[in-house]
């Protein structure tokens, strides 16, 4: 199995442009093949500029369904809400026509209808977590099983609020995964995750599998 190599970009702007093009390509392919497409978006600082570009994309957004890899169980208007970032930066302009399915509002049967996802966007923490699959959290026991969604109690992650997350079983029901990272520390986490010393890192489950293609987009920082 050939493990993914990080694609290096000089700054955040060029990373965002490349990542947006990659997502648009997958969504366009889904629309062309099946008349519909699905996108799993992610929270955090990295995807904002990608969403700005996606919102302007010339796609049939009315036939695109969007959900999240994870969500903090906070008020919808909280700055810690991942859905708020989507409403403000992705689901505007042309992309306002997309169907948004909040992760906190629906059950697994509805999620199954979107699978396999055409594109999954993920960030990663310096502890190797993806979505809200955080080392040390009790959610990790659920994440390794067949369930598609798992809940994490308060006290894990930053901010340490209750969370809901797609599991590995759900994230790997996709046609393409795009991992967005910045900084030398996270680059080193990726290097560790693809070796035996990093088998305990959540991101290792995404990287060390051969069923779903993974592209890693890396820049020194997200500025620029």
C-alpha cells in the first residue's frame, strides 16, 4: 500500500485554492455521474478560505448535500459552532442552494443516504485527532466500531464541550478524503502517523488504509 505524501504549498492561499479545486472536481464528478453529490465539511481555522472559494463555484448546488465531520454541541450562534462557519462562509452565494444536514439533527438512516460521500474534508490537531475523534476520549471506543456517529462527553478537545462526530466507519465511506494541515508540528504528526510509532493516532486510521484515496494539503501556515 502506497501511503499518501503531503502536497506542499507556500502559503494558505495557494493551499486553499488547490483544496477547493480538488473538492469541486469530486462534486462535479458526482453530479455528472449520479445527478447528486455529497460533501462532508469540517470545522477549525483551515477550511474557511476553502469555503470562500467553494461558495463561488459554478456547480449545481441544489443537488449537493452538505454535512459536517463533527460538531460541538453548543448554541447555533456560538463562535464554537462548526455549522455557523458553514452558514457564514460556504452556504452563501451560489452554494446557498445546497442542502445542509446538521450533524446534530438527524439519524444514521439519513446519513446512509449520502454515502459514499463524494468528498470528505478533514483537519487535524497536533494530537493527531480528526473530526472529534480525540485521543483519550471515550468516543474512541465507539469510533472503531460499525456505528456511523459517536458522541463525546464534555472535557475533551478545545473547547472541552460535548461533541458529536462521524466515526471511522462513516468517514471511510467516501470517494475521496482531503486533509488540510499547516505548520511543522502537524507535518511531523503526519510523518509519525504513517509509521509503526503512530499507530495510536486517530489520523493513522485514515492514512493507513488502501480503500479511499487521501490527499494531504500542507503549508507552513494558513496566512497569505
